[in-house]
C-alpha cells in the first residue's frame, strides 16, 4: 500500500500495484468517522472484504485491467435504520509522479524480514490440491547459519492434529485437508528456528492462521412457528410482532446479512400485513381487520443471506396471527315479541327463556348478554337473569301475582353486553335491541286472605282478663267478603289472647305482663288461621304490643337516717319499676300533720327531695310518714325514721343514746325538767368545791434550807415576752397569804398559793392539777395545798407545758424576780430561767453557765436571784 487518501462518506483513493494477490491488505478506511454505530459492513465487490477496523483485503487475486477500479463500502445501522456509503477507488501506482516512483523503488530495495509475516489465510472448505501451501517463514540468520524450522500448537501436535505441518529446511507451511470455519475460526502456532547444534538465533514466532469464511450455512429461524395476536379493527402501522433468523457464518459480512419477505398469506385475500425486510417486524397493513370474517392469518416468510441477493442461501418459516375479538357487534333478540302465562300466587317459578344473537366471539365479554326489564315491573314481581351456559335470559316470578288485581302483565326487556360496545371504523351506531313479553295471569281458587296480613294491636299492660282488644278478619279473594269464614289460633303459640271463631274478635285470656314469659320483649306474634267453606286456609299474624302500664308503687330506697346538731338536710330518693310516663317526676308529701309542723320537704330533682327539721324541732327519734306519688297518680306510702341527735358525727349516737332520746320524746316536759335540775345540782357542787379551796390560808414561810424547791410543771408554752412584759401586764398581789398572779384587764390568768417546802405538779389531760408530796430533809413529809390555774387557752392549747421552773422567794424583790422568770416561759427560754438554782450555792455554778444565754433584761434578774 503506497498511500492513503480518505474523505469520509465521499471518496477514498488507494494507490496499489496493477497485480494484487489474494488476502493482500489494500488500505484502511476510518469507518467511525462516517458512521459510529455501523452494525453491518459489506462491500459491493466480492473481490474485496472489509474488517471491523476498516482494513480492506482482497479475497482473490485482482488484476487492474484498466487504470482505475472502483467499488463501494456499505455501512448500516439496523436499529436506527441508517445507511452510509464510502466510494473506494484503486489507482495503479505507475501513474504516480516520477518522484514518488523513486521513493517506492528505494523502499522495495530494502531487505524484507520474513520471520514475522502477516497472518496467513486459508479459505474454509478449500478443494485443494493438498497438501496446500499457505505460508512460508524464513529467518534472516539463514544467511550465516544452517537453519532448521519446526512448529507446534493446535492443528500440528494438538487437536485437530496433523492439519498443518512445516518443512524443516524451507519453512513452508502446508495444510493437509479442508477446514470448517464455524468449528475452527483460527489457529495460533509457534514456529522455531534452530541451528543443527540446537542454537536458536531467533525468538519463537507466534503465527496466526485465519480461516476465511465461506457462505456454506443457510440462515434459520429461531422458532418453528411464530404466533402473534392483534385486536380487530387495529389501525395500519400497528406492530404485530417480529420474526428472528440467525446465520452461523461470519458476522458482519454478506454471508450473514439477512433479508426477510412474505412469500404467501393464507387465506389468500387482500394482503393484511407488511414485513420489514431488514428487521423482520410485522405490522398491520389492511385498514379493517374483521375477526368475524377472518379469525386468523398464516404467513409464509422467507429469510435470505447475501443481503437478499438471488445467489444467497435462504430458509422459510411460518407466522400465525390471530385476530382478537372486540365488542363491535351488538346483541339482538331472535324474536321481538314473546307470550307466556303463570298461575296467580306462584313464587320463584321460571316462566320464559329468551335468546339473542351476537356475532362476537362466544364466551367472551363481548358476547355475554346482560338482560334488563325496563318497563312493566314497577312492583318488582319479575326478575330476569342470564344462563351462562346458553347465554339465554331466564324470566322468573319472584312475587305472587293476583288475578283479581291484574289478569295480564306486559314487560319490555332490553339486552346489552358485559363489555362496552366499540364502534367499528366506518360503521354507524346501533340502537339497543328490545323485546316485549306478555304474561297472562291464570285464576286459581284461593283460600281466605287476611287484610292486612300483619295486624298490630297495642294493649296496655295489666289489661283485665277478657277485655276486647281488636278484631282480625279475612276475605275471600273471589267474592271480597268474609262470610262463611271461621278463625282459630293453632296450638303451641303464645296463649295470652283468644279469637272468636265467627266474629274474629280478639280478647285477652291472661293478664299481659311485660315481665313474664314471652312478653319480656314487649310483644308477641301470634299466627291466626282463616278457613272457608271449601276447607281452604289462609294465614295471618297478630302482633300484640304491650304498652307500659302503671303497675308499680314508688318507694323510698333508704328510710333510716341519723341527723346531728348541724341539722344537715337528708336526701330522700324514690324508685319506680314502671317506664315513662308512669314513673318520674315524683311528688313527696308528709301525711302526718303534727310531724308536718316539725319537718319540711324541699324539691331536689324529679325523683328526690330534701327532708329537714324546722328551727324549733327538739332532739329525738321521729318516724315520719311520707307519701310518694308517681306521674301516673299511683301513691306509695313510706315511713322515714330520723334520729335527730345532739352529736357532732353520727357515730356518737349509739343504740343506748338513741333509746334515751326516744324515751325523752315520750316523757316530754318531765324529761326536760329533770335535765335542768341535774344541771343546777352539778353547778352547786362545783361552787362548793371552789369556795373551799379559795378560803384556805396559806402561810408563806421560806426556810433557810432551800433544798425543797417549789416546782411548777407546765404543758403549755407561755406567751411571748411582748405579752408578759411587766411594762404591759403589771404583777398584782392576789392574796393576803402571799399568792401572786398576773392579770390582763379583769381576767385573772395566774393564781398560786405556795407554802413551805411544797411542790405543785401539773398533770396533763384537760388542765386538772393535783398536789403531790415530796419528802425532804430527815425524811419528814411536808404537805401543802394550793391552787394553780391558767386561762382555758393557756391550759389546753400550748404544747410546752411540763418544763420545770425553780423559784426562790427570799423577799419581795425575790418574789417579783421569780414571777417574772416564770412568765418568761416561751421558745425554750423558760427552761433556761428555771435552771437557775438561786436557793443553794451548789447550783450557783450551773446557773452562771446559763446567764450568757439569757437576754439582757433577764440576766439582771437571774444575777439578783443567785446573789440572794
């Protein structure tokens, strides 16, 4: 190849010698620049082949008889349906300029190295003669050494063994038989060059022998039969499917370039489908595909290689296309009028079957009939359904017909399909098909008929036995009267009522009670028979509904109460077993006039009231008669027992106190007088005791032996210093015998009488004081009486009583100090003051330790007490 000049998709010129051997590289074309996605690459001239990389080889020996030879390279993209062409021109190299020819001569004079030749090519299925030389390898070192050649690899010493061999002295490679490319597309053998003594002047050569394809395989279809379906009335151009064929020859060559075509169509009518030659896609061609005319088509399809050229190999296949049904045919009745008959009072009986004609595919939704009664069935006496097996309409009577009311019924029936109707192209809309059915009603001798068939009778609860509650009559349908008809109630039913055999009058035979037996649901259904002269029977039903009555008396649920001194009202609540309007609201009333003057009733709500005593009602137990009237006027008498007790909580009024209270109510004035006399006697005893204690003369002598201290025990914390300050509350002498007290205004809060060597102890529990004796000095008891009292608040509310206070009384000043220290008994300070042992030197040290803890105004008093 001397030079390459290429203009993509336009023209390429190769300068070559006038004689070209087979499998000679002519040049290389840039295919990607022309078409990026070329799936098929072919040449218009069979003497040349084009590889995927754009290399152009000769397939046979070519001689340029003229100065110029041209052919075309074809590029095709099947998916995108794009085709490109490249025009190739071969120009004889002698026509080039002299300068170029000299350059070529220079190149040809160079020594060609034969140890690495281009790949060898062998045509498959070659006819020989064999052995057939296919290549020669030579080493340049053969000029200086004696070289022997050998080879190994597939086709020589590996399967298929013996296919090739190499001459030891010349390096010629021979093939011994023909090769199938589809089985062995290429061989790679290793060639060795060695001297007689085993020296290898050359590196082993890997040589490729490529088997060139021969169009020896016909294309074949991937399926024996291709099956497709398409809806009828599809538009032209709708894709039905694709047939696919394959070829075992070398891809991307003319040997595998396939073309499809339809050979024949069955039935042989107007061609209905088209076939794309390159892709094998089948599409609709006929504008009207009618399943009712042709349900399916069979196509005979041919596929041929060599791009469909006549000399290419071909194969045929079959494609079956089924036409799918659409609802393009409306159903229609076979008859426009029908007539039938039925006996009156017959129910759930088939009276007629109706057929339709539909050209659509049987069993499909497009042919399934749906029947409808569009006229004459206002009372819903008829019903029409579809028999799925026969597609017929089945007309039935579902409600008994009455001959006396209508001797004939005319129905209008319409039919549709399960699937919606689809109008075919170039066709007119069809109207809905209808048919009329005349139903003749036959007269039958019937039994009596109750009118109404269900009679409701409302009865008040607890109605008297034998009371007439209504009448139930039957009629003869033919005559329309009740003569000759007798009535009775079959046994085994609710036996609360009876019916007169002749007149049909209904009476009670038991008291109707909603709380007993079958009446607990408030009603009872009773079947009644009516029998005419011919013995024919009719049935009817009496529904006895019991209306609530006023049969229960209202009663108060709780009648025992205890009322304390706060006289909080009592809530009385009544209950009534009846329902509205015979229950609430209730009306309460005290029926006893004398007790009505002491007690009163106040309304709370519809079923309860408040019971409370008047202001002057004395304590005691009262039995109060209270009547309760319900909304229906029924009165219930009740007795409410109330213990009006002088207590704080009801638990204080035990059985004994209730008995005494009941006795006091009985004694009346005498009991009150006894209570007053008892109170006066108790008061007299208290005055006497107080007088005795107040008149005792207490001599106040203080001995030198101060071991016997006067001890006051207090359980109540004294008031604060603001209250007990001597500037606010002066200390006053309250007794000539040496007793002192503290007064606030006119109320005396502290009173004490002290004697020699006595100790006063305050005992907890209600503020009562007792005097205990204390043994001192030689074991002689020294007893003194005294009275020590505080105010009620001081005795009962202060929690700090019980602290000991030692008092020392030497003189008048000492008395004031002691009393003041006693008054300073709050927040724990009284215990400090009481700890001051002022009558004995042995307590002086202990007392001094507490001085620093006292406030300044008490420290001076304590020091004075210690010094004394």
